[in-house]
């Protein structure tokens, strides 16, 4: 039998990571419409925009306008992502939440190819942001290990490498005088399997039993929900997901882009196993339909088509 | 850590259950083309056709022609499904394998609505087939509990009900003098969750530790692969799946039809966790592409788009 957590926080990545993988040209009004629909579902945190280079990511060129357009609902966190100091400064000028973190990559090769920096240089760059976080009262609570389960250049990532990266994050945090409460493991390249996640989280737990673990999973090879379940069994407290699986279309403009695991499908699985998420599945299905209307085609999520089991139970009881 | 099985048999349902959920009109030649591509993947059993009423299921009206058209490869089992005596007699006239089983439904209501028979009457009907099996040297080795995790009419199915159905199957087998080696649990209505499967299989194991358990899962609500993983952890030895997730299109003619879990995605997950399936993932991806070409649109499987990790490892090593 499983030893599942009582409660999991699902954080919404659709408007940020999902729209980033979609062809450019979705209107500000439509992006705002989806974000506002998501705010009605019980989500406590919605990643809304990335402040990234508009020439490299034209889909996010309207980040300022989207951020300004959202009618914010009390109790919901609306967050903005940044990847360098310029992005951080743009984010701080806007109305959305800016979170601090310490990010590293499991793969040195990927770090060099992706951001043109060694892992050490990436830490050095982030050191420069600390005074900015301090000046804006932004806590640095999470460490992030990108590509924690495998890398398209380096191949399989051993659990020991993940442990090394976590130690480097904690050493860096100690140097900076910040306290890391948890580690997020991400898998944008789709190398995670249930077994790999169990081994990596097990290795972290063995050394740092009090660290929270979060997962950011993509459904590149169809096993994302199995990996999520393995994560739940290992006591993961926070998972990223994307409404309707937004970003997961094989026809999307960004070649090879595959979306995060689907928010409402994950919420369904949690609810049916007695894990609290605070989410309203009917409202999520409505938001998933908004997402489909915004991109103008069917998206990969399943519960929006199959319907909830609660709806069947209600019908049978009436 | 998981205690995963060393080996799992994946049985292909695409040509049978998949095509049954597709709009009618797929040519015999195309059906045969897919079956022959599947035979090159290492699959030991391919469900090819259903001998069912052509007025109720026009997609299977060509069952005789498809069965006759297959160039059979030695070592591959090509099977035919039947649901009543008339279908059984048609199946026996054809060249494909006919398997015996003892089938029941977790839900009495569903049995009455679906086949117009009580559970007891359904057993009585099957008793009549036993002399036919005997005359054709067809063993009766598996029991099947349909809708083992929930029913759209009766709602949740408790593990105790599954235990009762297994007992009824074993009692019936004893009466008939046949030995059941395993129980297949099916979930065409999409009620299974990892927890429900663990509880049902756990309840069976507690009473009959030597019975094999097989799963027939659909991905109605996006958690099919998580359920499959839970099944593997519980020692399931056989799983049905459908190439490319065939039958899983929300635009399909049969309303609400959602396909089985995807063969190549399941094979990928097993291979990456060290579970032998005997399947060639590259050949499965080719067969998935044949399936898409036959139905003329994208199908829901993921590995055929994302590619295998072995392909990346090979590229990096070269």
C-alpha cells in the first residue's frame, strides 16, 4: 500500500511555460482571460509570464502588458519568471510576484550550451542578485536542479550527481546566508521515470530528511503521470503542471516542445486518492476549455474530455 | 524503493479495440498492414479482430477478411475476440487463435445494461461454451473481471466486490473442472487510480497469492500510465495496451471512446526501469507511425513524437 501525502500544492505553469511553447500571436486579452479563469480554480500560484529576451522568445514579448492586464484576485499568487539580471529588473518593475531561488543544472554541458555559463559561473551570476532580493524583501527559499534525471547531451544523470548539486546549492546558500527549505527537480527533456525519481529523491532524503522536494515534470514520453505518482509516494509536496497540458502539441512552433503534465488530470488523480489540493476540478475543466479556445485546437489533457468521476457520482445520486 | 517485476508481457489491443472505436471505413488492407507491422516488434500476442454483430459494430464487419488477410509470422499469437456463442463459432471457423476465459462484471447493473444478462445468467451462457472449447483443445486459463474499479451506473467498486467476483470465477472454474491461472481486471470506463488498483490487487493477493494478475487499462482521465506503474509495483505480469494509443481520439465516431494506454509508451517505461518486455521500441515507433497513417491523423502516444532515450544515448555514444 502507498504512503501518500495528505496535501500537495499544484502550481500552474500553463500561461508561462505553456504559452512560451505555443506559436507567437496569442493576444494579451486571451492570455489574461486564461489567467483569470485559472484564478477561479483554487490555485494558489500561477506562473504568468517570463521576462526573457523578446528576440529569442517572441511569445513573451508582451510580458509587461499581460502582467499589467490581470485583475488580481486576493489570495492567489501571480508569479513572473526571469533568467538573468535584466529579466529580474524588468520583473521587479511589474506588478507580479518575484521569487528568489538558487538554480543549477545537473549537467555542466547543458548549462554551457543553454545559458553559455559553467555551473560555477551561473552561481557567481546569481550571487549578484542577492542584494536586489534583499532590497525588495524577496526570500530565497528554494533550490532548483534543472534536468535532474537526464540530459540530451550527457545522457543519464546518476542520483549521486543530484546529491552533489543539492550540496552545491546548500553550500552556496550557506555562503549567502539564506535558508533553503526545499529543492525543485525539473525534467524539461523528459528523462524521468518513476524509478529514477524514486532513486533521486531517496538519495536526497537520506542526506537531508527535512528538505522539501518539488517536481517540475514534462510529459515528453507519456510517463509523466506515472512519475508524478512515484513522486507523491516519495512525499513530494509541490508539483508544477499546465492546464490542459498546454504546450504539449506536436504541431507547436517550438520544435520538440512538449508540455508539462496536465493540471486537471493531476488534480483528478490526487482528489481520487484522497490527497488535498484545494482545487475545484469543475473549475479546472472550465479553465482547460478556455485554454483550448485560446489556442484554437484540442489540447492533450484527458479529464476535460472524459469528465470527472464526481460528476458521475452526483448524477447517480440525484 | 520499488519492487518491480523482471518481466512483463504487453498484449496489443490496437487492431481489435482501437479500430473498434474508430470511424468505420478503414480498409482491410490497412488493418492488415498495421497488424503485420506490429508482428515485427516482438509482440507475442496481437488482438486482431472481434467477431461481433456487424450491425452493432460496423467497424468489425470485415473480421473474416482481416483474419484471412494476415500473413502470420511464426511465434506471434494472433487472437480473435467473441462475446457470444455465435461469435465464438465464427471465430473457430477462422485462422486466428481463440482463447477460452471465464468473464464476469464487477457491476450487476452494467452487465444487465451491456449484455442484457445478470451475472449468474452470463455464467450459465459461458457454461454452454465449455464443450466447444474442449472439442477444439482450447484451454480456459484466465478469469476476467470487467469494470473492476468503478462503474458509470454503480459508481465506486470496493475491493471486496472484486474479491467476490474472483471467488465466483474460481467457484465456476471448479464446477467446470478447469484451472484458472490468473485474473484480468479491466477498466474500460476509466475509474482506476493507482490507489484503487493497489487495493484491489492487494485484496486478491491476500486470498490467492499464486494467482497472476493482468490489467486492461484505458487512459480516459490521463492517469493510465500511473495506474500501470502501480500495477507493476503490485507484480502484474500481463498488460493490454494499444499502439500509439489507437482508439483514443476525442473526435472518434464512438462517443466517449478513449483508447487503451499506449503500447510504446508503456514499453518505454518498462525498458527504462529494467523490466523486460521482449519488445523493440524502434519497431514499435514505426508501427505507431503506420497506425497514424492508417487513421490519417495524429494519435495520442508520446514516445513516437519524443523519441526514445536509447536513440539519444546511441547518438551521444557515436
